[in-house]
């Protein structure tokens, strides 16, 4: 299993969610965050205004999937989230050691 952590521009959330459900992703965590990348937030535009501070609002997605699906998920996020302008986000892929569905006790791939 893989955990895909992606940051995206907030207005892209719906498009990315749709792209992911289209390829069979059944669950995800969504968090509103602030962060910065290689421009330290300085040159990024958010809602028409250049952000004066170092932190720019982003959405963080955390998606647990079977290892076989990970590449597809990364591709779908990349396609849906890209504007070609700075600040389109980052995607990190991590290994998951164990997963558990609390209600049933199912584990690992069966728990996803
Ligand atoms: N090295 C990093 N570690 C952790 N989070 C990061 C890192 N780089 C970027 N992020 C997160 O990703 C978000 C988006 O970063 P951003 O897309 O601006 O990256 P970038 O590398 O500066 O790319 P770009 O040149 O397209 O702006 C940041 O707000 C931050 O939350
Ligand atoms: Mg940046």
C-alpha cells in the first residue's frame, strides 16, 4: 500500500476529487494548510492578490491506495491540478506498513 500526500491549489480540489473518483479512489483526507515551496510564497498569486507573507493557502490530500494504483493516482492528480503556473503543488509517495478498517477488522488492501 502507498500513501500519496499531495498539495494542490484550493480551487483545484473539486477537479482533482473528480479525477480521483473516476479512477476508483474510494477515500481521501483533505486538510486546509498553509505552506511554501521554492519561491517561499513571495511571488504566488492567491485570489487575485500577491500574498505578502511567506505562507500560501493550499489543500493537502492524503490518499491510501494499493501499491498497484499509486502511479495512476499520481498521474490523475498531476493532470487535474496543473495550471502551469508556479505553486501547482507537490506529490509525495510513501509506503504504508499497515492499514485497518476499524468497523470490520479488515486489514491492509482489504481495509482501503
Ligand atoms: N520540500 C517540501 N516539503 C514539504 N512540503 C513542501 C515542500 N515543497 C513544497 N511543499 C508544499 O507544497 C506546497 C506547494 O509548493 P509549490 O507548488 O509552490 O512548490 P514549488 O517547489 O515551489 O513549485 P513551483 O515552482 O511550481 O511553485 C507548499 O505550499 C508546501 O505546502
Ligand atoms: Mg512554489
